[in-house]
C-alpha cells in the first residue's frame, strides 16, 4: 500500500494544497537543476510547511509524530545501521523489538529506502515521523554517542587487563608505559573527551579521580555537568597522554604542572590550557578550552552592552590616555572585553602592546607579550619594559600588586591609554581596590578614567522557553522602585538542545562608571564605594548591574533566578 501512495495526493486529500499548486510544484521540481523531492518543492514555493507535511502523513498513514527529545537510539538499534546509510536515507534507527526495527524518518513513502533497511538489518521496519532538521541533529548526536561508548569500552578493556601496574605505574618500565599510552585506545579516548566537550560548548574539562572511578565533567554555561564515568584503570595512561600532548613531565606526579596544547578539530586549530594537580586518588586534570586564538574575537558592538553603555565604553577606549579598568570575578568575560576593545582601537597608526598571562587570542596590529615568571618576566617588569617601547596603548592582563598598579597609573598620567582588569564586586569598588593596593588616592583620581564591571548571565533556551509563575519569595527580589514588574516571566522547560537545563548560551551584563569631577573628589578623600555609586547615579545615565539584569528579565532573555543569583553575589 505504501509503495503506491504519493505525497502530492495525500496533501491534496488532507486539504493542504490544490491541484494547481501540485502541478506548479511538479513543474518546479522538474526544472530544478538538482534532484529535488516534491515535499521540498512545495515548501520552497511556500505552499506548505514541514509541519504540514508531517501532520498530513501522520493522519493518512496513522503514524505518530515525535519530537527531538524522543529521538534516542539504543545501542542495539544503532549498531544495525551504518552511519552512512542513516545519513543517506535520512532515517534514524531507534529501538529493536523482537524482529522489528523502529526508525524515525520524514519520508515513510520512500519504499525502496525502507526495503534497503530491511535487507541491511534483516528486520521488519516500523516508522515514526520527525522533522528533517531534528533527524539530522539526532543522527549526529546518537552516532557520536555510540562512537564515544565504543571508545570508552575499548580503552577500559585494554587497561583493565594490565593487572601488573600499580597506581603509580611503578612496575612498568618507561618504554612499556610509553607504548601503552601511544596505543590507539587511550589516544582515541583523549580525543573523544576533547571532541565531545567542544561539541557541547564546554569551557572547561575536569578529569577527576575518585575512590572507585574517574569522573569526566564539562563546564557548560558556568555549571559543571558529568559527561561520563570511567574505570580507574585508565587514569594513568589518560593523564600521561594529556601530559605528552602538553609537553609536561610525565614522571613528575608530586607537584602541580601547567601547560598548553593545540588540536585540529573540524578544520579549526583549537588551543587548550592544562593544569594538573596531585590528589589522594591520583592526578586531577583541568583543561581550559581557549578556542581558535586567531579568530572569534568578539566585536565591541557584540559584547551585549545596552546602547547607552556601549556609547560610554567607546568614549572611554577612544581616550588618548588614562586607565580603563574592567572588573568582575574569574570567568566573567573580562579578557574578552579587553580583546574587543583592542581589536577596535589598535589601528596601524598606533603602537599597541600587551602583557598577558596567558596570551589567549592573537589580535591584529598588536604586539603581545607572554608573562614568564621563571625567567623574571612578571607583569611589573614587563610593564616597565613596555614603557621604553614607545607605546600608545598598553593592555595589562591583570593588576595584582602595588608595583604593577603604580606603573599603570603613572603610564596613564604620562599620556598612555592603559587597559587592564582587577577583581572587585562592582564598578565603584575598583577605585578603592587600587588605593588598597598602595596607589595614592590622588594618583588613582588622576589616572583612572572609567570602570566597566560585568557578569556573565545564562540565557533562556529559545527552543524550550515558556511562561511561568514565579514564587512570592522570588518576586520580593524585584525592585519595583527601579523597574516596573514585567507582565510575564519566562524560563526554559528543558530540551535536548540545552541538555535539559533550560539555558543555552551566556551574555554579559555591564555597569559603567565614567570619571567626573565629583567622583574624582570622592576618590581623593578615599570615599566609600556607596558614595561613588550614588555620585555616578546623580550624573544621569548610570544603571547598575541589577537594573541591567532586570531589563534582561523583562525582555525574556534570562530568568528571575539568574538575576537573584547575581544580585545575591553582589550583596
């Protein structure tokens, strides 16, 4: 019966298209330079949507339509169909039930494709309906997961047989250990861990030895998520493999080590920073994913600032001299903001120099210097040397001590623009932080021209965003004197696109204080951060982090919970 059914007739019977539209689509299909399916022709002409096609087929053939969260393949099912065939037929194997294989497809009328699957698997085929885009995404996800499970199984099988190796690998010779580490299973396992982390948009990889297993966790949108659990037997070869990649001392297990490595993934040469730490159950590894340091510098216009804040920020970085401080906790995107500023102002006509630890991105038209404390190149010594290099713009990765802060302030006073970061809770506290480091208040007042404070906030997943009713306790956190209560609140329900967290991606939220005469006098007499914040608000155009967060909640970009989390941190 399915062999004789045609999509055009079904769509006509279900009332989605007319005879004239069908004839026009058939002519369009015939004249197309590529072999186009009728459903694609009808969609491109605007006669139907993909959802129309699925609903018509569902009613006519009595087949259920499933969404992406149901497109999960069992190991048994996915092993029956090669990935090449699944991609070519756009059909995902889901589950085996006795002599039947359940598959997801957007075209159950593909008789010859179904027949090919039956011949390949030796089973009868039962179909469910799903959209083409969701099937493609599910094929990538499920086959990648199957490959990961296979890699983990092979590695654990390989190293669980090495009973002659103790926890420190002491019973092996160096040559034996190197041969085991260079073997395919551990190489594939290390590559799989990295590849999966990149695919899941992770910023960090944590390889943590525990008493009875190894936990692999990824930091995604600021939260750690456990991705896999491995046997303890793979710890030594896995740690050794990452040490070799990073050119670290594989024989040294007693002290922490830091290193870097690069790997080509998907045609991009990605950079990674690695840190090892001895623990009671073995060495722990944390890998920071730096990305491709030659691209992906966020443009200043894409930092997520409001129009008002961006105008202030641009005025600050276009100054010929002065210190611009970017402040916030670790991982709040301060370095990204500095790179964006440099990328905008470092034109060939000026001499821009940086001193960083580490250099994470390569910026055009900028001389970048890597801190090397072992060789005596610290932020302070590097900054002193930079002053003799005729610079116009200086970027200091972080001000950590009195000497660096004083040199930066003097550089600004003598006609240089200095961009740097410092750790404080808000913009107003940055002035006091410089003074606490030992810089005289008059130097701070004369050199600092503005402060940018920022946080990264998780964004609601667009795929599963829905309206909800907050609790009374949550609503009490809303400052109605500053912003009116929004008519509705949103959160993410959780879906495969966001790993069922309800969040996907992050954006920066900012507050900016521009130095003026009143703030300068307050800094000179060592006033509190509350007084400085009040003076900034009196000047007009100043919105603090909480007010900017409230705007994001009102726009439906983030949740009330995220706002409360950041505000509680500030308090």
